[in-house]
């Protein structure tokens, strides 16, 4: 999988890497669908922090409604001393292998890209961090739209199992360095283009309207 010249776009609570081979129409469709799925899940299941499993089921169901087909999936739970200590377990390895993804490279590029954009970090935290960061989990999704326009998404729900001394509201970096229980929900999708086409324009108009009300989408440019 080519990892050079991928662009990084924040779509509400998703940090999405996009392969350079992707056309403008494919890119816009993926971004529109990502945001639509999150907004509908919020409407149906409340925010993603109170009951992450229920929210994720609602979120995933939306993709079927907008003609994205599931081609692979995985689930894993890990107890780690820090988020950087996550390992590629057998379920994750099977999913990554089927999708042809280098998981380490994807994570490195997404996190590395965010570290160079303070505004991006602040915007993302507004969608993935609850008001009480020590009592409710952080819910972050990292995604890749690959050269074949397949969408691979890994949702990480991490609940800190330790506190930060002297910090009422720890930063995302501080929380990532704490012991935590992490649930990973991974899915690969491909768009049924023929079935999606009749709804493309209407969906884009809706998402454009939502974006005018709230800055959900932020293009961070090409990753190093």
C-alpha cells in the first residue's frame, strides 16, 4: 500500500487519510458519507460517549442505508499502559491483512499529521473528548480511503483507568499516556456506486448546509 502523499482530513470525530489516486468525486462522497453517518448516529443514539457500543451500532447501520457494503471487520479489547502500547492482535492482523493495510504506517501518519496542526487537534478534541474526560471514554476513529476507494475505519474507544494528578481536564496527549482499556472496532467498506449515485447530490447539499452551520470538516493537507 502506497503511503506517500496521502492527505489528512478531519471529519467530525474521524481522522481520514486519503490516497492521492482518489478522484475529487470519490473524496467528496466519502467525506459526505462519513459526516452523515456520524450525525445520524448522534440523532438516533445520542452522543458517542455515554454508550459507545450503542452509538457505534447506529453509526455502522447508516452506511448500509447509504449503499456502502461491508467487506471486512474486526473487534478487539486491550488493556494497555498507554495508547501507544496497542498491539496488532490476531483479529486486527486478520482485518489488516485482508484489507492490505499497514496499520502501523496509517496510525503513524494520522497521529503525526495531527501533531503538526494545533487547530486540527483542537477541532478534533471537540468531537472525540467528553466533558468529563476521566469518567467517560474518548472515542476516536482513524480511517483510510485507499487507492481503490475502499474505506477502512478503526474506531478506538479508550477509558482511562488512572487519574492525572493536578489536572481537572487532562489534554488528549496526557490521556493517551495513561493506562486504559481500549476497544477497537474496525470495518472495511466499499461504495455501491450505482446504488449511491441517485442520492449523491441530495446528500452533498445536506452536508454542505451542515458544514455552514458547524465546521465539521478540516483539510490538514498532505502528510509527511
